[in-house]
C-alpha cells in the first residue's frame, strides 16, 4: 500500500463523504474514487458502504483506519527526523482538524510572505490530539484550541470564542436562544477515545463525565448528532449543515484559539510564527 493512497483513505474515512474528502485533498473526486476502489481490490474487501448521503466504514475499513493512522504518524515522524538531521530550513505547523476556522488563512498568508525561502509544512490532526502532534515531535508549533495539559509547553492565546451545543434542528431545545449546561444533563454526549488528554475531554464534556459514542473528527461529531441525537459542543460562528443547529451555552467558559510550542524551544521560526499569528488574529 502506498502512503499516498492511505492518506486518501483516511481523508474519506474521516469526512465520510468523497466530495468533502476530495476538497480536503485538493483533488477532483473521480481519481479519489478510483484510488479507493484500487485499495479495496488490494485489500480484498470493501472498505466503505456507499449511499447517496455519503459513506460509512465497514468492519474491515474500521480496522484499516486505525492501522493507517498509526502508519502515517510513523511516516511523518521519520520525515521530521530526517529533515532535522539534514539541516533543511523548514517549519512544521500543526493544525487542529476542525477545518472551519476562517482565522487560519491570515497567519498562513502573512508567514509565507515574511519567509518566502522557508519550506512550510502543515500537519492536520484529528480531535484526539489537541497539541496536533507537538508532544510526539511531529510539529514545531501548533495552532489549536485550549484547554489541554500544558505541561512543558508554552501557550499564547490568540482569540476566544463562545461555545454552544450542537443539536438536531428538529430538537425542541434547538429553538431556544440560550441553554445552561444543566438542561443537557440527561442527554448522551459524544466522547473522544480512551487515552485522549483528560483536560481536553473534560472541557468538551461540560466539566463532568458523560456517556455517548466515541468520535475523532468534526464530521464524526456532526454525524453522531444527526444519526444518534447525541449532543456536543462547538465554538459559535462555524457553518453547520441545515439539519443541525447550535444554541449558545449560558454558563460555559469560552474556547481559546492558541499557538503552542515546546517550552524552551529557541527556534526563531517558531517565535516569528507566533508573533505573526498574534498580529493576524488581532486584525
């Protein structure tokens, strides 16, 4: 299996939609569909169940997704270590995979303009790692959301966003102008997989233990709400499908967009990125 094909597969598995995956991969849909069909032929089993609404993973696909993520993480780690040994002028930026924050575009453009000779690499990560690969040594600096365990990390706050609860549009609570967390105490909430940063998990569970399906990506969160009636939290101001609604929470602390890097790292490119991101988010 080629790493490129595995990246295609992971994108489709996380988006659960060929069109959205193609957009994320910056390619057209037909070659993506052909690559997945060839991968299924190589594996000897279907990886997805297709329908007009999108796709769902088969049991074989679920197993391959876990293995593909582990393999791609290892490949990224190899690339980072080899680049460092070669002394190549690069910076690797981790981006939390919510994909809908319009603020990301400004620091990206500004940093590229200030450092035209630098090889800028971006690593998009799912919601199970709020440090975006920083602790694993896969990135130099992360543009993410707090709170999470900041031991041995340095954090710069860039913006705060109010948070709301995501509900099905036909949910009776979806017509409210605001909700306290207590009114959601009997609902099922989406969870992050075992081993996820407990500070991060607690925040997105409203500060207390909850029960519900495990998710890794924004799309999986939205699908859990749509299909299971699960509730979950999301920053306000993000676009949602028409079938879903977000209601502001009246007693929930805001979500902070932050830049984070390893404590004591003196890489001047990191310092430059943080300063540029700080300025860009203030505009």
